[in-house]
C-alpha cells in the first residue's frame, strides 16, 4: 500500500473548509516504522468501521475523518477542539494541535538533526524559514560548538 501525505484540510480566512495540496505542494513519504505501525492499526480500525457501515473505504481516504468511507476530512476546528479536550483530560498543560509541529522541530534540532532535514520534514520551502523560527534551539547548538572549540584550544594551549 502506498502511504503518503499530499493534501490537507484547512480553514480559509472566511471560515470555509478547503481541501488542497500541502502548504508547499510537496508529497511526504518518509515515515518511521513505529508511526507506520500506528497508522496500520488505525487503518485496520477504519476498515472495520467502513465494513460495519457497509461502505467501501476510500482508496485515497483521510486519516482524520468522521466518515466511515474516509473520503471527507475531519473539520480542522473540531480536531483542534478534541485535541484540547484530550490534553486537558490527560493533565497536559494547554497545548494546541498545531504546537505538535513545534515539538517535532525543537526535538529534532535539539537532537542534532541538520536544519535542512528538519525544514524538509516540516514542509518549509527553505531551511532559512526553519532557522528563523527555531533560532533559539540553534543557539544552544552554537554554545555547544563554542565549548568544543574552547576545549580544543585549551588542549593545544596546555601542550
């Protein structure tokens, strides 16, 4: 089965729900095995739901949907509201669904993933955007690099 993200549901300025390509019109295919496993489990449940509703599951269905065929995406505002309720119920400080992007970016950068790769995963058209938004994380890397250079200088000075 081909797995990819190539379109998204969003709200237009006037509140109208739009379905269209991803923000940068890029198809995303690079997904880790754990996430694929979670998506496979979700697909199995969705397939059972479609069977119970006696409808075929859409070949090109949405992951977030309240339609058993998967052909209609969930309302973005409802996803945001449900996510807020879930985090509240779990006792997690108020965090928005969109904030998950920031968690991903800061985690990857803090772990040393290069800016170009993080930019690609986030769908930024340029690593410059990523660097501008996440400069605070990159500053920590710069301090670490300064420490490495200082240690090198100290070791040569001691000789």
